[in-house]
C-alpha cells in the first residue's frame, strides 16, 4: 500500500483556462467514431459479441463524456510537473541519472488514476492537491463469468488507453519534457505516454538517462490503429 500523506504545502497557483469548446467537441466526436469502428472489428472476433458490444458502448460513452474534464485535470498536472519543476518535489537538485517519473497510478481491475512521483522504485505520496485525473466507472458485476471478465478487461483496456493517449496528444503532453506513465500499482505494469508502449517495449523502461531518451523518443502523435496494436501487447489478441 502507498502512503497517503499529501505533498508539502505550496504557494497557490492562479490559473485561468478558456476551453475552445467549438474545436474540442468535434475532435472528441470524430475520435469516438473512429475508435468505435475499429472496436467493431475486434468484437466480431469475440465469442460473446452481445456482451462485448454492450460493455464497449458503456465505456465509450463514459470516457468520451469525461474528455473535457480530463483535459483540464491533465493541464493542471502539467502546469505543476514539468522539466523545470519536477525536482522541487523530491528535495533534490536532480541529475540525468535520476530515475524520476511521474506515475498515474491505478489498482488492478480498475482505472482510477492518481498522480504520484516515482524515483528509482521509491514512490512518493499521492498528489492530493491535483487529485483524481479520471475515475473508473466501476461497471463490472460480481455475477459475470470468467469469460465475461476477460472480455471486459480486454475491451476496457483497449478503450481506456486509446482514449487517454489521444487526450494526451491533444494537450501536447510531450511538451512537459518529463517521463509520464500510467502504472498498475499491483503488478507494476506501465504504459509510457512518451512513446505509447508498455514496459520493456518502451524506450523509457528502466532508462536512467531519461532526459536523453526524451530528446530521441518523445512522440508528438501516433495513429489510433498503431495505438491499439501497442495496447494489445498487454491486453492480448
């Protein structure tokens, strides 16, 4: 279990955000339509197509309805943590050899994300100032069969990581110039938002010289089809 103490108190930040809703909403709708079409092809290869269709509709609706609020949370996160500020939260000046990542942690079987710093395996307390980036909808049921649970895990993973990564691209998360990952607190599996790959497939996995890696491998965008192929390395085929 991780400690739950807050980070040290900080000076308040004055932030004013004006969302370009007329541009954001059409982009969200276009992305959702494209992801639905790709997911449909995956559903055709699933034994229980009715169940898969039902849960995909639920997750797509839930997450895409959270797109604007999640963007706002991520912008706050990257205002606070970036190349210029990140070492101020560790009590160290930092060097290129520090294995310092910003992790968005979640527990096994769900996708509620809480930010925390990680340095060489040492985990700092969760950031309660920023709080939850996104909350898991908790759609699962105790009455589901093992097969249904596996289908849920697969499609929830596809939809969640594709949706979240696309938002990361839209807000230009790469500009933070730090390593940011989504980490499973239980099995330590990590999805690196710098190159949209899991664990050892990522150029940022166990790479101490993260500043050099960012210069070489920090992606600005990736096609949705490639995102899903990368996600399949963890969530099966």
